[in-house]
C-alpha cells in the first residue's frame, strides 16, 4: 500500500450538495486558495442527490421573508431551533438557487417567468441531473477531486483539525491530506436502525444508504461538540418504496386518512394545524392510528384527475423513479385508490431535523480549523437542498478566511501511522486470521440493538430509561469487537468503516435520548416515562462531547435564544 | 434484484477502464470483469435503486428491476435519453404489457467513456 500525501489550503470532505457549492464559493472568493474534495464515491452522482430531485424545498416564495421562514421552521420543530443559523441560511437561498439555475438546472416557471411555488417554501425543478450539474461547476472552478477516497479520521494537532486521512477503494492507497482549513460535508446517517425492507431490498431506504454518519463519527472521535441527536428523523413515506410524500401531499393536496376513511390529522390534530401540523406530528398521528388498530394509513389521492396522476409520476421520475415502477408493478392507480404510507427507520439527518455538529453562525465547529455544512451540521432543520448549499457557502467564506491567516500544522508521522493501522486493520485481520465478523454481521447486530432497545419501528419508536440503558450496555461491547472485523477487499473495508462509524453515532444518540427527559418531538422521540413537553426545563439544546482519551461522553445543555419575536408554536 | 446487466448489450465502453456506469454509482457497486471486459454487479442487496447507472449507459445495457418482494414481474421502467440531451423519455411497462411514456425536460451533460482517477492506476478498476 502506498501513501499519497497532498497539501491543500481547503479540504472539503464529502463532495455532495453542500460540498460542491462550498468548493465553488472558495474558488470564487479566494482564487489563490487550492481546494480539494475528498469523496467516497464519484462527485458526479454521489450522496442524496444521486437519483435526482424534483423540488427545492427551502425557498422564500413571494411574500415570505427570512423571519417568516424562521417562524415556520420553529413551529415545525416544536419551538426549538437555532434561529441565528436558520436566518443566516435563508438569507442565501436566492443566491444559491440563482447560481445553480445559471449552471443549467431547469426550474419550472409560469408564462411570466416566475418560479412555480409548491406551498410556501418549495419550487419545482426538473432536477434529474442536479448532481452532475453542481459537480461540473465544482470541477470547473478548479477543484482537485479525490474520487473514491473514503475519509476515515481527521488529523488533529493540538486540538486543531489539520486535514484528514482516507483510503482509496480503488487501489487501497492511503491519502493523507494536509489542509489549513477543513469543511466537513458528509451528510447524515442511514442504517443505524433496522431498515424498512429486508433481503435484496434492504437498501431500499429513503435516505442515501451510503451516507453512514462518517462526518459525525469523525467529529465524535475527535471530541467535537454535537447537538440534538435525540431529534431523530422519522419520516412519513410511501409504503414499501419509502419514497418522499411531499411530492404527493404538497403536489396534489392529499390528506392522511385511516382504514375507516377518517381524516384523523384534520380532526385530532386541528389545534396544531391538522395535515399541516409540525412534521413530527405527521408521523406521530398515523403511528397512533396504526397502534390503535385503525391502520393501514393512506394519503387520500382519490380526488385527483388522471392528468394529475401523470404529473405526479413525472415528478417522481425526476427524483425517485422506482415509485413509478412500483405502481405499475402492483397495479396501483393513485387517482383511483389512496396511497398507503408508513414511517421510516430513524435517520440522523441534520438537514431535516437538527442533529449534528454544534456550530456558530459561521458554521465553525468547536474544533479549531473545522467547519460543517449540510446534513452533518446541527441546529438548523429544514435545510434540504438549498439550505445545504447556503451552509456550504457560509462555511466556504469562513474556512477561506481561516486559511488565509493560518499556515499548515506540523503533522507527526506517528499520527498518520496510528490511523493507518486503525483504517486497514480489517484487511489485515482477514489476511492473518480469516475468521472473524463481517461488516454486515455487525451492522445487523447494531440495528437489532437499536431497533429493540433504542426506539425502533417495532416499538412505535418509543423509548424509556430502562430500555435505553439496555441499549447503552449492549452498544458498549461493540467497540471492543471492532478488532474482529474482517474485510476481504476494499469495498468490504469501506463497509467495515461504515458500520464502525454508525456505532459511534448510535452511542451518542442513546446518550442524547436518555438525557432529554421530556417529549418534545412526538413521533421522533417519544419517551413513555416523560410524555409531555416541558419548556420550563428543556427549552434548550442537548449537546454531547466524547472525551477522545477516555471515551466517556459528557452531556451538557446550551440555551435557546429567541431572535424572531412571536408565539413559538405558531407557523406565522 | 435492483439492477441487472445485460452482458450481450454491454460493450465495455470500448475497453474503458473507468466507464460511466462505474463512475455514476454512489455505492461503488459496479465493477469490470477483467476477463470479459464487461460489468458486474457486486451485490444487488446494496443497491439504492437510484438509477444513474441505468441512465448513463450508452448501450442501455443496465436494466432496472424492482425486488420481487416489492413488485410483480414483468413490469419495467426504461429511460431513453434524447440525442439532444435535454429530454428523457421514460417507458413504463406494466405487468400486463401496457405501455405508458413520460417525456421530461432535463439537462444531461456530455460524458466521457473513460476517465483518469487522481492517484489511481487504470488496472485498479478490474477484479
Ligand atoms: C431521496 C431523497 C429525496 C430528497 N428530495 C429532496 C427534494 O426534492 N428537495 C430538497 O430540497 N431536498 C430533498 N432531499 C434532501 C436533500 O437532498 C439533502 O438534505 C441534501 O442533499 C443533503 O446534502 P449534504 O451535502 O449534506 O449531503 P449529500 O449531498 O448526501 O453529500 C454527502 C457526500 O459525502 C460523501 N461521503 C459520505 N461519507 C464519506 C466519507 N467517509 N468520505 C468521503 N465522502 C463521504 C457522500 O458520498 C456524498 O457525496 C431529499 C433527500 C433524499 C435522500
Ligand atoms: S456504461 Fe454500459 S456499455 Fe459501458 S461498460 Fe457500463 S454497462 Fe457496459
Ligand atoms: S441503481 Fe444506483 S445504487 Fe444501484 S447500481 Fe445503479 S447507480 Fe448503483
């Protein structure tokens, strides 16, 4: 195995939605700085955008302002968000969307050339090729791209992130990238819990199954402060395909109904907005119907015309083509029968909820030299594509300024060797011992623990102290088992690190769920021992920091700050 | 089952070491068989059904299938990229053979049949 040593001013880990925009922004603002993207796949089609997108879900349609957006997101997240972060990202939606449109993204417009709104915050796009479009812009900007290099850890020198280490899944070379400043943009984490489907459909998940929490885990291992992991994302999705429901609910206006045909959201949750209730309630509501024997639950699409059904299919073809094949393969016509829905496996996704790095308004993490953007960054839910772009832009600006002022850190060879040993251990174990556990085995073990004790679908995602303590104890054994993981080839080595990273995420998550003794987000994290929301004690952020030396996870709270006045539980 | 590769249609992109289908898979699931020069799927259970590989293949050699647990045989969904690269026509075939077509605007960028990889020699792509 060889070592490739690279020096760059700015290292961006994860060349996805946030990463590509960050690369362009650095090069435009600081043409003297060298930028390198480290990406586990190929930036042309990696991460969440691989299949395409049909809408930009965070945009200020006519009449809306950053303040009205904050009010809505605050309502949607049950009264607790980092308002400074949400304000700063929404101020950049326009800038980012216009930029990507200029690069070639088709955005649907009316006769007058105005974007076509879908609800208050969405605009429709033909985004099948969105990822190659932004990847091309990143390349054209003069970014050096390391495709198929899986980041495994930061290089931390005296508390400063001075670059990162990764391995190539193509030839097993180790990449040591020394950087003045680093932006982490690896997305969220899927596969921490048992997925909705099994066997040859186990990766038929909503969230990108190749985003496995690497950025979170690297931060956790290095002692970065993390926030709000307990706000898991459990989405309402189309049954079986796990396709997004926004396309249907917002696209054609389809209320949820139970098996009796009752519009339960409209009746039981009228006080918080009915079918427009905060997102966690739109998962909580149907779960209660199913639990109480009134499932299956559907989105009622029976009022739509056959033309609308065609439009719906076209929209899915831009983002989630398997949805359309599913209907054809099961003889389902959404204009004649309602669309059955279900809730997803719990994901950790800072762009839908707000789990991730604790950052300041400049997206600086608590580690010197490290900035975070997109689903990996915490505190700002409702990011979606455009919010991730905005955070990439903000992080780029700040990382660029940091790189102008700071030189490379001195990196000891021992630091690199230590990570080399850790990163390649599963390959060596295979060569030396043959016998051991495969990444897949550990994945299933992890998912079983999380499913059964840390609020998986089987328990309606509910948790209590006693169950969580079992999860904590079972998870505590897994890190000692890492040494038994074997990988036969480089693809398996990648899989090994994916599961190792998810174990770190799971341990942090369990501590967060244990710590917040209230139910703020029913559906996402319902505590059966603390069933109510408690603003007096818990209107604050639950944060954690793992001690890199001892491995102990310390919990702390950070205060909520209201910037935009108004009732925190009202959408306007 | 997710995607299947029709070996009779795959021409290996004329000896390409790093053909578009391999490059477009976000899960690193496609690889070249050094003996036949054709493409193999590593593990169908790891597939996300996202379809970039299907859309990018110039020979339409990669076909998308739903896992049988999710949908009945022989429904099919085949994207045809227009020569102008600004439209895709999706051909949807239901279980009874009924055909429907959807033509949608897009912006497909031209793609090279081969590409060098930073820090990696060409031979590293084959198994
Ligand atoms: C199916 C689906 C549909 C969606 N639809 C919409 C929509 O229509 N509109 C909308 O606004 N939002 C939508 N979203 C949400 C939106 O796509 C995401 O919030 C956003 O793309 C996340 O951006 P990101 O940059 O954080 O992550 P990504 O774009 O996923 O980028 C993360 C990158 O990091 C790479 N990476 C991961 N681990 C490593 C590692 N160890 N080393 C190196 N690289 C690594 C990944 O390969 C990937 O390229 C959708 C999401 C999904 C999953
Ligand atoms: S793109 Fe198509 S023809 Fe080219 S190597 Fe891949 S499967 Fe074969
Ligand atoms: S459908 Fe997506 S995940 Fe599956 S092989 Fe093709 S590109 Fe890879």
